[in-house]
């Protein structure tokens, strides 16, 4: 299993907790990705996609755990809500029903996640958190590459 950076020297910080809360529970957050990949996993009969969606779901679960642990390290409680105190909802999910739409929407969502992690990295001062967020962002970049390879199958 991949090793991720541990958060060091975390001082209580509400702005950092707000940033992390959005990465966990916001519209484009890890909880949304987990549920999106689960929905797609059960809805597809394409065995290659089924395997990929399960893999991506498990990776997103690890990211959610890392973000929740980071919230705790900064003195917060990982309530499943964004910084506006809007609780996570499956209303955020995309309920498309075709495999090509699954992949296209996942590409868009992964691009949004990468942008969100880049923004978060710019906003935080804690070096270990910056490093951890970079590691998660790099996972998201790899996921994006995997999805783009799948898209090629549906465009040929």
C-alpha cells in the first residue's frame, strides 16, 4: 500500500479546516467521488470499467480518510459538510446511465479535483499538509490518465 505524508506541527486553524472540509465533503470532494464511482460500478456491465471504478472508489476512500485525519490534526471535527455547513448529499452525483457518459463526467470531475487540490496547496502554510495534498493531487492526475485511456475505447 502506498505511503502518504503524515501531518506534522499542525496548529489549530479554521481556514485550513474549511479548505479540508471542502475537499472532503464539497460538491467535487472525495465523498462525492466515492459515491459516484460506486454508482457507476454497480451500473456498468463493462468488466474493464467495473474493475477501474472499484479501484478508483477505493483510492478515493483512502483520500477521504487522509483528509478527515488532517481535519482532526488541525483541531477540527470531520463533519461531513463543506465550509458553509452544507452537509454532503448525493444530490451532487451525476446519474448518467451510459458508460461513455460515466467516463466523460469522471474526467471532468477529476480535472475539477486536481484544480481544487492545486488551489488548496497554494492556500495552506503547513509544509506536511502541502506535501500530502500534492500526493493526493498526483493520485488524481493518475486517475485522470486512466480515465482518458478508457475514453479512447468509447471513441473508436
